[in-house]
């Protein structure tokens, strides 16, 4: 019996594959894109603080969560800021495939310009 959960797993899997492949193929060489075994969050790591990068993305209409704000810590502490400032977290859950593709293009354009 095909369920709503099965349907969502197919949709999220398709979205995750699209975003992961696009970012992996188009981000600067030193950037890394994690591939989760499930779920709908994807982590991207660079070699520098991505605070300004997040602000530039926001100006372009793309919202991501800076790594220091997306840690398992309940508060943004020095530990979170120092350990995750070079990361961002993306969600594939709330957006249609076409919107994600457009956001990926902008994400990579901004990443390659900094």
C-alpha cells in the first residue's frame, strides 16, 4: 500500500539528489557538500566564515541557515561560532524542484564570486 510517507520520501529524495548534484558540480573546489542518508537538510562547508556569504544570498532572495545557528547547541556559544562558522544548512523540504534549482544557481554564483 502506497502511503503519504512513501510519496514524501520520493519527493524529498528527488529534491535532495538534484540539490546535492548541482552543488557538488558547481561550487568552488574547496567547498564540500554533505549527503545525508535521509531527512531534508543538507550541509555545505567552506574554508572560511560564511556569515557574509549568507547575507549576500539573502540579498539575492535565497535563505540559508548559518552553521553557527544550526548546531545541536541550544545557544550560539563560542563553541558553535568557532566550529560551524564555515558551514551553512539548506532545506529541501519546503520548496518545489524548480525553486530549488534556481536557488542552487544563485548559491553557486555567489559562492564562486567570493
